[in-house]
């Protein structure tokens, strides 16, 4: 029998096209396709089934509130933001942790290794290690080590068997916490859903696009961290010089209403398509001349940027966080200041007018992805190698 891994996470897709925790699913799916048995334990949300299978990945969703529609701690804009916006959700934390541990004990009772996502959950992983003697691998993802108090997470980081950082930002944050031993392993994407040259005719027809339209695409959570509003504010500046430009915004989130209002107030409804969360993002990228990533906080490695680059779509990216340590201006991406609608409009106009520069950026991006080992096979092998190392170190063997 192959290796069995139990993943603990506070976020996991609830339906096709859901951005919530999609990177956890991508990793679980990539490993399961290579013979690893993967069980995922994740919070329940409203009407979802408590047990389901995604491909070869078994998903266990635990209920922590009654009625289930009152569960408000997880999902939405993430637990830290949910607590800030609705302080009363803190009352759900005790039941959340108790039911999480109960579900994890059931799902992980015969696993070989526990892989925890998000630093606070490391404490649950350590409780499982104490009970079952299985090693614990912890992946940190940015928000957990960026916004939570060090006294809560530093002891857990020091106690787990291995820490994984998937981005330059999380590596830097770990070093600030005094954690110098970690494994830099990127997260996979769904390569089958992001194939260059894939058919996108139905999407073009849905949006009413014409062959000569210049499509600029944004993909991500509609929140302050991703800053889609700067794109909407730049649209009139672009249309003044390039009326055939069209803008597609894929995703959902707390800024969705504000975006719709801004589009209406600026009278740009004909040029801006707010399509919501979608499961066919690759088809929208296949239509695109350009992709924009506008976070004022961090872009390296945003999964949406990796997907766009994999699709050979040239990227305009804000100079935020560790971005400039990874991307090189006019070599593999076009870099602009964050929150600057004028600079964004100028970059869009320049690149739409210069195909040779777009092609150069697309080629440079392919080189960048290869140099950093962004192929799923390499990511899977590095992850499995880490699993075997921690199993050997604890003298544990695959059951």
C-alpha cells in the first residue's frame, strides 16, 4: 500500500471554480495522482456535504455550529479578517477547534504523516503526533505568519518535524521569526486546466467579444489584498486611446459590490466584464493579451500569476513585497507601482501596442518558471522526498 497523508486546512474549495484553498486541493490532487492516499479535513460551510471525494482526494468537512448556516468563522475573506469584521465569530472558536480535532482523529488514525496548512493548525497536528506517533509537516502561506502574534505560532513552528514555505515572502517572514530551517517548495497548479492554446470560443461568445478586441484579465479574490479597484479606475484611461480594449475580472469577494458600482458610475459597462468565480479560468486566460496582478502587499508567488505565465500570457505586476526579488522588469514581467491607475493604464497601452514586447515577456516567464522548478512533477517529487525524510528521521515507516 502507498503512503497515506492527512491534510488539515481551514480552507478548501467548496465547488468547482471556488478560490478558497484551491492551492491545497492542487497539492492534494497532485500527490494523489502519484499514488499517495490523501485525506483532507476542513471546516464545513452551510449546505455542503460532510463527506465527498474530489478525484482521488477524500474530503471530511466538520460541522462546528448549529444551524450550519450560522458558521461564520471560516471561508469568506479568511479567519483573521472574519474575526475583525464580525468579532462575535470568536465565540465559535472553542467548538471549531474541538470539532476539528475530533474529525482529524478519525481521518488521521491510520495515516503515515500529517500535513498541516496554516501555522495555528500546527497545534492540532502536534496533538495528533502525540496520540498516533506520526510526523507533522507544516506549510505556512503568508497571512498566518504575517498577521498573527509570534507567541502563538513560533513555538509550533519550532516543534513540528518540518516547515514548508512556498513563496519568497513566507521565507522572509519565517526568518524574522527566527526559523532558519525550512524547505522552500512551491505549490502546484492544475496544469490540465491551463493549457496554452486551449479552446475559448464559448467564453468569447458568452462575453460578446469580437476577434479584434484586446482582452486584459484579472483573476483573484475581490479584496484589498488583490486591489481590483485600481484596474477599474484605469479602464477609462485605456479606452480613451484604445476603445477596442476589454477587461475581464474573474473572482468574487467583499469588493464585488464596490466594483460593480465603480463600473456603473464610470459608464464603462460595455468594456468591463465581472464574471464572478469560475471553474474555467484557463479559457479566459486563453483569450487574454495581458494579465494584471495588482496586490499592494505581495505577488511572489501568486498562483494566478503562475497560471497566467504557464498560459504564456504576459503579466503586469505591482512592485509589492518580495516581487522585485523574483520578477525582472521587462524581462519576465512588466512591473509598476502599486495603486497607480495612471502607471497601470500606461503599461497596458504600451504592451497592447507592442506585440514583440509581449512575446518577449511570455518567453522570459517560461524561463523563470523552469528556473524555479514550477513543473508539477518536480514539485511532487520534492514534496514526497520531504515526506520520506521526516518519516525516516522519526523511524516511522509507511504502514
